[in-house]
């Protein structure tokens, strides 16, 4: 069943849905997610938080700035982000920035260059998953066959041994 509004939208009052408070994990998602991907109530929640406290507005802007650097690989803005966090950031974000600054060159390259070790990490994850699935069942040869999708020769004890013919 579908309902249709009969009056113009400006005559409807904004209804507030009472939700339980978001968890820290949900709040970090809301602060780093793309604003256009959020649901209406999530956008309203973020807007309410950022308008209620100017410090939270700074945190939101800094989180969005870093998330945009990661999404668009604009590592050239990293130094400006570090300066902004040092000047206006909360203690938690400053601690995050200090940890990033310990290996500044690697972070700069990760935010700028297109190369990634993702394929290697993906293969390692697949290897670990297969090892867990096969625990106690097989040998290294079977694991190799499952990972590389290759044919495995039977173990040596199953193969026929070639006999040496003695030539007189």
C-alpha cells in the first residue's frame, strides 16, 4: 500500500525519530563516510552534532579532509592537514597524526602513488584461510594444489618406481 501526500511539503512538520545514541564505531563511520552516501537520518545526526559543538565541527572537517585525501590520493595536502590538526585538533586526532608522522614518507607515498601491496595482502589472506580450512587434513602439496589450482602428482610412495635394469 502506498501513501501520497495531499498537502504541499512545507505544511508538514519535521518529525524527530528518537533513536538510541550511536556507538563510537558508528560515529567514526558517520564522520569519515562520504556525505552523499549517508541516509537522511545520518546526515541529520551529523548536522545536529556539528552545529551543537564547534569542536566537533572541527573534528568532522579534519576527518573528512583525511578521508578525502585517502579517496582521491591527494597526498600533497598532508602537510596542511598536519598543521590544521596540530593547531585545532582534539587530543585523539593529534595522537593519530603523531603516529602518522612517525613514518611520514610512507604515508605521503601511500596517499600519492597508485601502487599498492593489496594483491600481496589478498594472497596472504587467501593462504591463511586455506590453511585454516585444511588444518589436519593434508600436506603442503595439497595446499599448493588448492592455492595454485594445479595438478599434483601422487606422493612418491604411490608412484611406481623405475627399476634399474642391469645390463650384462
